[in-house]
């Protein structure tokens, strides 16, 4: 699963600390990301780059996201997006 900068920075997550479950983005197993602020819902499709353009790990097995996806706090997603070229 590859995430693009668009998957991490185009989000409508809540900034209200009392609504912590809405202040995250959900990374789905297919690579798409989903976020909401309680009023709007945004789904960003997965990055469609050929896997051949990226190195593979030679040892070990890479884990996958759980069936329900993986939640990342919006501030963490923004920090990762800023560090991407």
C-alpha cells in the first residue's frame, strides 16, 4: 500500500478535542483514505503508481492494515505530508 501526499493532506477532520474519533483519518486496506468532520465526508482514492518503481523488502513479511483500516491522527498525517517531496 502506497500513500501519496494527497492521501495525507486533503482532509476534513474535526479540530475539536472533544471529538477525538473525528480528528483522525482512516487509511483503508486498499490504500484509500477517509475522513469526516461530522458534516462532510472525504474519500481520497489510493495512489496508483506501479509497484515496480519502488524497492521491495528482501527479508521479513510486511504487515497489512486491519480489515477496518488504520486511524492516524490528523496532526501526524500533516507532519508526514510536510516531509514528503
